[in-house]
C-alpha cells in the first residue's frame, strides 16, 4: 500500500494554533474532541470511537514490526492516517483496527476474529513461529484512542502503580518452569515449555462530562486495558475459562479466538488538558530523576562559579602585572635596574602566556577540516537550542507524535546558511583559498557520514522486515531536502562568509614559529583533552540515562524543561572547562590551541560512547546480531553529532577568550 507522507512543519504552524485555555495550557495545535451518545451525535459531537494500532516493539530487540506482521485480526477497511516525517523516521506505523465501539455503550466479550494454524501448512507454521518469537522477546502492542495511548496499569513495588503505554502479546514459561515477563502476573501460567497468548482485552474508558460546565458531550481523559489469556468457547464466547496455551512444539492444530470487552466510567475530576498526567507521573524513577537533576545542577553551578572566580582573579592579576611596566620603558634601564621591577619579572616566570603572543594566532594545521567541523557544529547547536526551546513550551510533547524529530530535521535543513557562513569566514581567517572545496565539504562531509550510517542501518531493517525501515520514497524526500534546500543555503552562507573580511586578530603573527618548551604531563595534548570532557559529561549523564531509556526502553520522555536547563549548563561547563585548560596551556607556552580547544570539549562525546557501551551491557536485554549492530550504528550517529556540538562550543569559547586577553594586554 502506497504510504502518504506528510512532512509537517509543526515548529511553525503550532505557534499560532489552538490554545485550550490560559489556565490549562496543554498543547498548541491539538484541540479536544467531544463524544456523545449515538442518539445525540452531530458535527460537533461524534459517537464512534476509533481505536488505532501502532507498530510493536520490544526491549529485547531494536527491530519494531508492523501490527499486521504478527497475524492479528485486521480491519476490513484498513485506513492509515497520514504520518509526518518524524513518525516515519521513528518507525511508527499507525493503522485502523477491528476493535469497534461507540461512546458510552458497554460491550461484553465481543468476538473479533479467529486465527487457525494447521500443523501441515508451512505458511501457518511460519506465522505461528513468528508469533511465538514475539512472545519470547516480549513484543508490546501500542494502541491509540483519541490520540492517547491505551495503557496497562499494574502495581509495582512500594505500592505504586505503573501505567505502561503498551502491553505484551503474550509470554513464555520456560523448560525449567520459570515464568518470563508477563507470565508472572497469573499463577495459572505454570505449564512448562508453553506460550500464553493474550487474546482478550478488557478496555476501560474514562471520560469528563461537559454537562456541568456548559459544553456539549464528553471528552476522553483516560483509556486503560487489562490483557488476559482465555481459552473460551469459540461459538458462543463467554470470555471465561483456562488460559490460552500455545505449546512450543507445533504438534497439533492451534486455534486462537480474539475477543474484547469495553466499559465506560465518568470522572469529572480529571481535566482534558491534564489527561496524560497519570501516565507521566507513574513513570519509573520520576522522583529519583527530580532529586538527581537538582543535585547535579547545584554541583555544576558551584563548580562553574569556582572556575569563573579563579579565572577572573588570576587573569586580572596577570594583566595588571604585565601592564605595570611598559616594555618600551624598560629599554631605558640597565640590566641591574630592570631587576628592581620584580612584579614584571615574577609575572614572566609564573605565567608565560604573553610570551607566545606572536604565535598564538598562527593558522592551525588542517584548517579546512576544522572550519568544516565548526560550520556543522554551529548548525547543530542552533538546531538543538530552538528544538529544546519549543519543547519547553509544550509544542513537542509526547502527544504531538513525531513532532520532535520533524522539527529537528526541518530546522537542520533550514540552517545551512549559518553553517556555510561560519565555515567560510573561519577558513578565510585561517588563510585558506580553496573556497569551493570548503563549501562542498561543509555541505556534504558530516551529513554524508550520517546518511551513509543511516542508510546501512536501514538496509539491515529492510532485510529483517522491520517497520522501522524507511520507505524508498521517504529516503528520496530526505535527499531532496538535503540537496534541494540545505546545500543551496550552505552555498548562500559561504558566499557571504567569503565576502566578509577575515577576522582581525589583536596581535601580529611572527614569521618564524617559536619553539615550544618541554611540557609537563598535565599540559601535554592528550591528558588535557581527556580531562576536558569529564566535567561536561558529569552534568549530562543523569539526563542521558533517561534519554537512552526513552529511545531503547520505549519509555516516555517529557521533562524538557530540565533538559533545556541541562543544555544551558552543558554550554557553560564546556566553555569554562575549555577556557581553563587553554589558559594553562598558554601559560606553559604551548600556542597550539585551535584544534585542542575543539577536541577538549568534543572529547565529551567519547565519554558518551563509553556510557552507551555500558548502558548496552548493563541495562538492556537486547539479543541478536542485527539488533546489536543497529544499536551501535545509531549510537555512532549520536556520538558524531554530539562531538561536533560540544567541540564547537569549546572552540568559540576559547576563541573569544584568547582574543580578549591578547587585546587588553600591552604587547611590543
């Protein structure tokens, strides 16, 4: 079926879209839908409630699959709502379901369909084996009612309730009698070497009535279900009986009857604007996350204050000593008289950053590559800032499906101009003349690496038959956005960058390079770079845990306010750590700071990769070569983007710092 793809510019239209109310700010762009009984339904109030099904995923596999692949009951008139670019890239595949019901009409044990598997039919054997694989790897359904996930709520430790936005298709009791995953919820699931398929669901829909508030109909505020395994009479189902067993060995024909029940309840205490709260509040580790983030913020702010204070006091003393006696005036004195100027001589001995003023702005080696990295890093930085800012305002919440990725991609495409400008301007400052090569590398190098990695991962997904495999039409659309919009905008930015004069340096560069003295262990390049990434990583690793959980463990991430705050602190910490180390290296008379400033903060990405490896082996239960390759393939994309992002922050902070200190001190 040809898929319609709607590339939604949510970042722009949602600013002027619907606001629910000033006091109950929910989501711009999403308006509530009213439901009525069938007898009073009309244009402004509908009676039919549609249940949509999404792709199935698992914490033990990176490969999501479409609903139809598992041979579940299908809608006779299957419909697929248009998906935005973010949904397609994340592998969401929403389609209509055969579960039909009307508002406020309870249903008791209604039959959906029966699936029969003949032991002699090879096709049936393959379908049943795939269903068993899904149960063994704990694949989860994801159903949607009124743009709200249908949740499975159950009690966890400490008497708390967890509402999972998915529920399993079944579970397995192993050969040794160990109940895996959801099989622990029922003591009847005790037969060894047996699968139990959840073929019945009790759906409960909670609504808020508008009768007492002056508006017509009702609004849905919660949708929960309880999955059950029932082997009931297939002619006249009663939804009572023993569990529905599917033996591991396919020795006999298997027939699975799928049924459902629906009940409605009124609860006017829950407002439509806060209907997601019961899901978000129940997320695991929510309280720990709040405490940890606050603790991290206090520590990082304290360290940042200490670094800033040390830098300001030390630099102020250095500059005061350097400027106390003008170099030109010293010529009038004899060597014995010069010794009386102890502050100046002491300054020369303690700190040698002034001595390298003639070499500090010497163009770096591989200036072309550095300028390309900085152009791409600027593009990523602006994209991240705007995306997180919009997410803080509520435009990119979990309810607005695919909006976060769509916004990020659209912004990246439109921000080619600053990337080209920054790259060209810095390359010209470095004395480069190959402007065509510079602009082509800026437009193609890093995006090309990301696209090549993404394309290889997509090939694996396509071979595995996963729903996350991007359709060919979408790949063409992405390439069209890249070459049709981003590349031309990069050329425009580069044109203005080369047209501008090179950045003027505060001091002249000597013709002959100064010899760098022997460095101590801590001022050598590699130890300094390795140390530089520790503090920035320390302020993000708590958030990183929850972000990785949302990506790989399919948990909702919604605390964008804290994420934006951590983003600001990351920028400050990267800047201060790089400036501090740059100052130490200049004092040791090592003037090669260009690449070192980029790599010092960029090394945070290496810690990100190490943490990703640790997370894979300690937190995830992923099995299979394909899933492992996909995990590390996508992780490498994240690491590259983060490397460019943090490296650019460190470089520009150090660039500003070096220009500042050499512009205020008196030089021969």
